[in-house]
């Protein structure tokens, strides 16, 4: 059956976590995104499906909805390590599109054997149980999401937003993903490798000690910034700055700086015709070789291939 590149199906079962289902529904099914996506909810036996939070939803579609879909998203469920309907697991095994889990939805993918030999994540609280039940999976309890190509998994609750925005970036580019992020009032990009939780305030909260330095650095990405320079701006020693930075953001200063430079490169590749060498200079990577190295490590593609894939979509 011909795949519909815009069709996304959320596969749910009794006990689905309402927030985990609402996240892709808000990102892909909102009225402003209906010209880009066709979002549907499916379950083995169409009809009323109780959630884990005291109310039910109605899933109008059965497993046949997976037939022409490009993406299947499995939200989290309350009793994650239970037995799953065999017909649903068979449908997931037969599905040849993109398969995504949010939170404990990873247990469904694991039961279908889709995560065997792969790196995956789930909510940090449930990660030990997933690793115990499925030792063949490389479970990473620290990250927000894992992109293994056709199979993607996210951590719990709000991390599902980060993964859904990542899917929009893959489909339509950073410009569209940023617009969706503004609509749902969240940060436009948190790296999948960022920690699931942090011990301090958000860098945008009033109490943050590093937020002014983040703003300062974002205005100077094309300059030869260093962690030492950022620490001096924050009036801290490098060691104290690095410790406070990780506590407040969940990532290191150098990792954050590289991520911001890659994100800036993506915007320039999508919106300008600047040569790759100039993009590299404007983002602070210095040379095209350095840009290609960091770009490939972050996105598993080259700047030229990224521009070819997304420049036309953004223009359209």
C-alpha cells in the first residue's frame, strides 16, 4: 500500500497516559498543522479507550490505519510491562515506516522486538525495568530522546515534546519546528543528548546565573568563543561556571555552544544561498571541514545534503 508521507497514527491501548497522547496530537493534529499532517488515533478494537487519568478518549480507527501511514507513535501507558495485544505487536513488526515511542511506549516497541540491538530511552524511573525485561536493548536513562533512524524513542512526559519537534524538523526544517514551538510556548530545540532532569532552575528563570551569558553568547556565535570567555562574562572561574551551567541546563557549556552553532548553521542553510565556507564562518566553526564534522555528528548528514533536502520545503 502506498505510504502517505503526512499521515501519523498514534497507537493506543487502555491505560494510555493522556499527556503522552496529547503531545503528538497538539504538535501534529492542531488545526494549524492539518495542511502538513493527517493525525489519527488507532487501537486494536476501535471505540472508547480509558486513559490513566480518569477519563476516556475515543479511538475511531483500528490497526488498518497503519497500512498507509508514514509514522506510528506509541504513547506511554500506565502499566508498561504488561502483555500487549499480539495483533498490535504483529502490526508494528510488519510496519515499514517510522516508529516512535513516547515515555513508556518504549515497552511496546520492545515487546515487538523493534528495539533489539538498538539504543533507546524511556522515562528515567522506568528505565531499569525496561533494561531488566529486555537486556538486548541498550537502554540510556539519561537522555531526552534517541534517534536511531527509523526507530525513535523519548524519555518521559515533556521529553515527548522535544521528540515531536525533532520529527517536525526532520520533515519540514528548523523554521517550521520553531514556529510550532512558539505556538505551544516551549523552547524550540533541546538536544536529544541533553539530560532528562536537572538539579537547578531553568536557564531562562529569573534566578539563573548563566542566562545572561547564554544571551551574550548567542549574539556572538560567529566569533571564536571559548568556555573560558563565557566564564569570564559570567564572572566565575571556569570550574564554577561549568558546574553551575550543567546544574541549570543539563548539558556542558561546550556541548551547548556546539549545539547552538549547528542550529544556526541549519537556519542559514535553509534560508540563504551562502556558500558552505561562509556558513561555517558565520556559525563560528571556522572552516567547512569543521562544520561538516560537527554537522555530521549531530545530524548524520552533510550541510550540502541538508540544504538540498530542506531548502525547497522551507521555500514552499
